[in-house]
C-alpha cells in the first residue's frame, strides 16, 4: 500500500506525436516491401525446381497407361 500512497504507480498518459506515428508507418511499409521482395526472390529462384519436378512425373493417358512418344 505504501507505493500507491506515494504515487509511485501514477503514470503519465502515453503521447504519440505525429512524427513518431509517421515514422512507424514508414517503417511498416518498408518492412512489408522488403518482405515481399524476399518472398518474390525466393519464389522466382525456385521455379526451376518446380518445373523439374513436374517434368519428372510420367504422363499417363485417361486409361492409366503411359503415353507413347510419336517420332
């Protein structure tokens, strides 16, 4: 009770100035942009792996037999 009586728990209200709000919004925008760039970079570099995986799958007809190559 001694802390409450002395006013040690009295806290000033939180004030956020326009400049701080502006800076937080700018940081969030840059973070989203950087994250999107990293995701796009990784997605673009993995495209060869996906194409190789799709090519490795043997194509079959609607009846389940492998397709013949016409030469």
